[in-house]
C-alpha cells in the first residue's frame, strides 16, 4: 500500500511529458429471465436470498446447465461489436475464496472467449476513435456483500459481512478492450464516449437494462502512462467499479494526474486495484496485484463446450438493429436537429423517447423540448431515468397536440404534466378536470384587454404611437388576469386591434 | 516427472486459505508428489493421437430454456448457515482481500 501523499500534476501538464494508455473492462448484466446456470429469477431489488437454489448457492451435487438465451445475447453483443464468434469454446473455473462466490470459484471463460477481435467506433468532438475489442466473454455475477460495522460500508473496520446471493449467477458479459493509445488529452472523454456508445449499443440490442446506477453495467478503468513517444507501456492501475459515465471520465483524469505526480517525482507506480470516490473524484489504494491474482483457471468439467453453428450466428446477425451511429445520422437528418441538439438528445438518454413522441404525432423540436426541458428536470430532481418520470411518449405527443390546437399554452402544459405525474388521467381529461383550457371566449379576453389598457395608459399610448414592441407589458397583464389561461398570440392580436 | 515443491504447496495452501505449519508442509509436499506421479502414469498412456479433454462425453451446446424454475425458500437457503442476520448469510470479515 502506498501511504505517501502524492502531488497531482495538473491535467494539461501531464500531456507535456506523458502519453496515456487505457484499457476498459465493462461488465454487462444480461436481462434474461433466469440466471446463467440455473432457473432462478434475476429480478432486481427482491428480498435477500429469495432467488437462490442449490446451483447458485454452490451446494454439493448441484449441476449447472447453460442458459441458451444468455449465449444468444452474448453472440449478438459480439456481432454488434464486429467480433469474431468462436466456433468452439468452453467455460472455465476461476478459483478464489471469497464469500461473495459460494462455490469458491466463478464460472467464467478463460482463454476461449465466445467473442473476440472486434471494435467500436466512438466520436469525440467530431473526431472518430476506433476502440479495439480484445474479447467479450460469458461469466456469472457474484453475490452482494454488505460490510457491517465499517464506517463507509467498506471492509475496513467491518466486524462481519452479510451476504445476499440473489445476484450470484446472473449472466454477465465482460467486454475487454485492447490497450487504447494515441488519445492524448482526449483520453478521459474517449473513455466516457466508449462506455456511452457501448451502453447505447447494448440497449439497442435489448439484452440488458444497462443501468449503471443499479450495477447492471459496471466499468473498470485500467490506466498507465509512458514517457511521450515511448513504445514501452508503463505500469498500470485498475480502478474498479466506476459506475457512471461522468465517473469514468473523472477516474481517467485523476489517475493520469496521480501517475504523473509519482513518475515526475522519480517514483514508480504500484500495480494495484484502486477504489473510485464519487465525492471528490479521487481514487484510493485497494488490493495490491500479487499472488492473489493466481486464479488457477481450468476448464469447467460440469459444462459441455459451446459450439455455435455458423447458421445460428448468421441468423442472429440478421436480428441486429441498425448500428447506433447510422441510426443517429438518419434520425438527425429526418428531424432537422443541429449537431448540438442531437448530442444533447443522445446524451440525455432521450433518443428513443423523442423518436416515439414524434412517431405519435409531435413535431421533432416540440418532442425534444419537452423531454430535454420539463421532463429532464423532473427526472433530475427525483433521481429518475427519463423513462421513469411517469409520462409516456404518447402522452407527451397528446400534450403537444393540445398546445398545437391552442387549447393550452406551454405554461399550462406544465400543469398538465403535473397531472400526468399524479396519474389524474389523460392529458385531455386533466385539462378538463383542472380547468386549464385557455379562454378562447373573445368576450372575456376582450374585457381583460380593456382592463389592461385602462390600467397601463402610458404603455397603451406608446403602442398608439407605433411602438408595437411595448405590447408585451400589456400581454403580461392580460395573462395575469386570465391566470395564464389565454393564448398569448390571440391576446396580442386583440391589443393591437384596439390600439392601432 | 512432475514435481511439486514445498514452496508451491505453501503457495497453494495460502490461496486455499489453509493454514499449514512447517511440519505439515514437510509432511504434505512428498504425499502430493506421490499423487502427481500416479496421475502422470495415466498421462503416459495417452498417445499423441489422443487430444486432452475436459469432458468425458463428446457433447456440445447443451442449453436450458430461459424459464424460471422454483428454487429454495430463504429459510431453506439459510438453514445450513452458521450464522444468519437480516435474512442473509453472516460471515466473518476477511482482511486485505476486498474484491
Ligand atoms: Zn439458482
């Protein structure tokens, strides 16, 4: 363990002396109904130890059987990542003793991954970086340990640990990149863009929830620095369980600064795992890589090899959706979004939602405006995904339809959304129940306009003198009197008709 | 002839979390060697035309449908646990080993 305080080198300075090399390992939990080797359910958030059986508890005599749907998902992920699919491969036992794995080994794949040699192109600031994929292999998740008595839920200071095996045995695909070099100052952003692109791709395949906040997608970040221009790789550290896109970027940035600090002071990097801290974006020492890494892999004798027929592989290739980049370009063209509007839409995870809203009849800009404005704000305030805000794309299109028909305005639409969050019925019903429709009765509007003119004689005079821009103040007064339930365009027309 | 050294036995014991003292290591290392020699005699029988195998039956692609099957109740699952707390297995802390 290193205990010396390390001086961080400012990020910009790091690049003057060093080139970064990254390696990213991403675990994706598949959304199959059952576990990798047994028929236990995989639902997130169940009561502890309610989704277990002799196989995933590692009880004597229990025999695993491979979930065919998980193999299919693994192959589809591999194909989407432009990988080769193994003609024949086996599972292997990764032996280690830790209570999160009751069998005392994790069933994984070792030197025969089901997918290998692929790539994923990612874009950063208009430039494309090809991230090469070393392998994507099948394995099983571990149980969840909660450390009791430690201050931070970590093992340090803990008196004992409580284990829930619901997660043990859930199918995982581990996707490992080759060393990513030549990204320079863009390294943190390339890392983030890669994980984001991978998430989008896997989501598009429909094989995982890819919820980083729930752990169904997790990233380990390997990083090393080499003197600028050197072909020799430096010693790497592996920052484990970096669980948001922003954290991936921050972890790379921090480790680059930390490594540079140690190397510049003539020190050497310890090959170790590191923990990431969300609070300040720093990392701290974990396990030192040593004999403990000796997993004594050997082929799993309880499972027969997987040999996907080429016909099956080609059939699965036929099920692949349009690649995300191609799809994005097509949608951007169709919707007439600027590059920035498109980037924001994708970044907010709103692409599908906007697409469905448009399909339900809303104009592209209106669909974007609601999902990235009002609804994104609600998601943010309540720590929800956009898909969970309690409003469907069809409802958003209905609300926009009411705006287009001038039944309500944008401000009133926000109240309709509040009604939708509260489950008060369809948008039209909410407008009815809450009495939100704008007053289209010209008699009432006309009276309110007269009141506004009477109450603001100076403004009225300006308009009579030709300063039409001053009408805004009167419109505001009318809207106030109408409690927002008026069509501002119609109000303006009435004001101008009376004064000019 | 394969040979397993005393150091290797100590290393394996460490990996397997088995605490062996010097006397036990002295005793076990030669015994393991005898076992390895016996296994090696089987290896001698296999000619170059016999590929190594990890499974005795030449089967591939034995898959299960992705259908939920009833497992154990939490009570059954925890019935063999030395200690239970909050419907979970309670285990001693393990130092220097956080995964
Ligand atoms: Zn099970």
